[in-house]
C-alpha cells in the first residue's frame, strides 16, 4: 500500500512538473553558472553509504566548481559529512509521509526551488524504489539518471543498464551519461590517514608484537550471519595454526554484545571490544591487522579504512558486495573445510605482509613448511 502511494505521488509530481530541458555545463565558464548536482541515497545502512560515496567523489573530481548536494537519510547525515565533499546536505525520513507530512512537503518544495541540473538516483540497481522516484520527480531536473529497472513514470531521462560486478562499480556506471569514466572502485573513509598505524617496530624497523585480528560475528540480517559455532571452530584452528602471536578481539555493534560475549566464551580467549560509534569503530579497525566478519557494515568500513578483511558470505552475492581486490578476500558459500583452508591461506599471507622483516618470513614457530611458499588465495 505504501509503495503504491509513493508511486502515485511521484506520478502526480511528474504530471504537473514542467520539466526544464537542457544539459548541464561541464564546468563553470565566463558568464555561466556552475551546474547544480544532486545525488539521492536515503538508505540508512552503513555499508550502502560507504559504497555510494565514491560516486559523489567522482562527481566532485569531474565538476570541481559545481554546486554538489546529496539527499540522505536524516539519521546518517553526520556520516555523510565525513564521507563526501558536499556543498549541501539535505535530509529525509520515510516516516514523514504519515507522521510529519508538512516536513515532507516542505522538503519537496525545497527540492523544486533548488533547480538542480542533474539528479542521480543512486538506489539499488536491482530493485525499483518508489521513494527515490518521488524525490527525483520533485526536483523537476532536466536530467535524471538512474539504473534501468522497468517503468519509471517518465521521470528518468537517462536509464543506465546494470553492468554487474562490485557494487561500487555499479554506482560509478551512473556517471556514464555525464561522460565521466569509472574512477577507482575502492571505497574510502576520509580521516583514516590521521590515525597512527598502531604497528610496533623495534629499533631496526622490524615488526614486533602480536597479530591483532578483529572478529565481528554480528550482522543486521540474521540469516546472513556465519554460524557462531563455525566461527568458534574456525578461530580454534587459526589459533592452533598461528599460536600466541595471534590475538583476537571481538567487535560488536548495537544489539550484538551478547553475541560477541558468547563467541568469546566458546573460544575461551580473546578480548571484548568496548562499545563504539562509527567513528570509533573506524579508528579501531584502522589500528588492527585484519578483520574476519560476515557481510555487514563493519566489513565495508574496514575496507574503506584499508584494513585487510576476510568476509564470510552466507546468502548474499560475494562478487557484488564483497571486496575482490587485495588485501581482502570475500568467500562465497562453500563447504566449511574449504572455507577454513581459504581463511588460513589468507591469514598466512597477512602474517607474511606484517612480518616481512621478521623471523616468520622463513618458517613458522613449529617448523612446518615455509610460509613464503604458501600460494596466495584467489579472491
């Protein structure tokens, strides 16, 4: 019912909107105004925000003098201030339609008054979003870009086919109608470089101290979580393989503390991370040597701050949502024994990278085969 209502409002807006015609100018020139650009992404999930940020960064790089804005979920406005270089940040909440209709219509009037030249609907490529359609229609922009997802009520002027692959690359494909080629498909959480690495070095510049592995067993969708018993068994095997040089810390988000505590009890070792907000979690991830997790927000955040990440996917598409580039590994559902093998190979590679000038580059402390001879896992 709600979806039909959103669609009806969008159609009504389109019917009475005298859409302005014309293309935006590539850059500000003599006697011309800088183009006004708007990216719409009102999702509240942290991962989706991080995966959308490279689109905004690419727009800024291509149109440095443009008036660049974003329309985002009100609850995530603070994160967007960190993620992107924006001139304007507008906020929206779905509940306004029924609980605060005046706020909604005030926003719709504001969008019309802004006279944006280009509006990009950055919602998912695989699913129609009536909410994004409504907001795009309200802008009455001469150029509206979105993924091709069937009927769009005549609102979208440039429908982009879904290219497949990593989600960041899908988002960047929305820039094709503007003549902007795909830039780096790697998410970035600004501010990471200001954090110290946390790595311990001796007087000769050699790495000392234990390998600090963060483990996040939670996730918003319960059916997307790797089973807790499997986590415990996998961590025991890693502990047996790498010994005391491997230390675990159990990371958790809202409502997940008991899950982290249970895993700690099952393993009988490791430490429990303190409660964190997004900024604190990003800093904690930036200090760690690696993250083992499922398909969840902290996975995307770890990739964005540059922490090597191994993600265990259960139901979702690892090729789309997981990082497929070094030093990360996204594992699709496979038999448990195969997952253990791949995680172990990834860990050996991470140890090798951390202890390049350490004795571990020759052999492990139990005299098994040289770690350097271990083949790298295929992403």
